[in-house]
C-alpha cells in the first residue's frame, strides 16, 4: 500500500514538473514530453534527494557529478531533433537519466562514462527498470565510439573547452552534435549539424555542466 501511494506521489510530482518546467517553457515535441512523463527521475537520485527529484534544478549524484535540471534534459533532447529509430551516442552516462529519456525515442543509445562506479550504478538501475536500449561503456568519451559510428545524434553532457575532433568524424550525414563548449564555470550549448559536406554551427544559449575530462577535454589533473 505504501509503495502504491508513494508511486502516486511521484507520478503527480512528475506531471507537475512537465507542466510547469517543460511545457510552460516551450518544449513542444510530443515524444520528448511523453518521455519526461515516463521516466521515474526520483529513482535516478540518492534516496535522501528523492523528494527533490522533480525540482527545477540539477542535483548531485556520486563522485562530484550532477544529474542535469529536468528542463535542460528536455531541451537537449528536443534540440537533437530525433524522430525515432536513430542511433545516438551520449558522453557522460552519469545517473543514466538522460540516456533513459533518449532511449524512449531513439532506437539505440550508446553511452560512455569514464568513472567506473558511476557507470556500474547506472547499468544496474537501467537494467532494473528495463531500459534495454541503452548500451554503456566505461572509457574516455572524448574518443567517441569508433566501432559503432556513425551516429545520427551525439549528445555530450559534460563541458569541453572545445569540440573534440572525433565527434565530427563519427557524425552521420544529416547528424546533429550537441555539446556545452566554454570555460570551467559557464558554457555555450552548441549544436553542430553536418549536411551535404557542410557544417552548420548554432548557439543554443548559456549552460553550466561539469567538466568533460579526457584526452580532448580537460586534463584529469585539473579535476578540482
Ligand atoms: N547525463 C547524465 C549527467 C552527466 S554528468 C545524467 O543524465 O545523469 C557528467 C558525466 O560525464 C559524469 O558522470 C562524468 O563522470 C562524465 N564524464 C566526464 N568526462 C568524461 C569522459 N571523457 N568520458 C565519459 N564520461 C565523462
């Protein structure tokens, strides 16, 4: 009984979140709204933070990392312009929440996480919740996933001083790359589209992400 009531409380918090933070701020894509309504965000945060899971802010997860604010997850997902059936690469699995959302739209989500314990925890949770379209690898994501390339969409959920060159090489024709580019504390969310040999670069606004640490991101020594 307690379980059922608890589930109900979170489902209500989740619809309120979608109404006030997602739809009210202009997210229109039906698939994105449905995915945000479906994924139980409270299970992707620590037990003690469950009651804040549907709040309008990012939350800490393990190893000094963060799960993005709900709006940012929805905004980035919509900005990838997925129609369904795509092969997506995510860098920075973190809690696995963004990957779960993406997997309800795309056909497969390949997600790379550099911190082993973080990746293992996400894998367990995604297995428990049956998000079987997410494939996780523990590695330096700044190298991409050459064996699985090309990807229709690449989403980087950690900030980089510049765009690691391999992402452009691993992007399919017509593909979209989304990456926060800039300094340590504030970045510009950049979308790069590859079309007929041309590269279109757009700025989607300011954002703040934890560091992308690796060969083509920040150096591990600067990991604060
Ligand atoms: N998308 C996540 C949030 C990511 S936080 C979610 O929905 O919860 C950023 C993550 O990127 C952290 O877990 C961090 O360990 C990871 N990360 C940083 N540099 C990386 C790299 N080079 N390759 C893969 N993962 C990286």
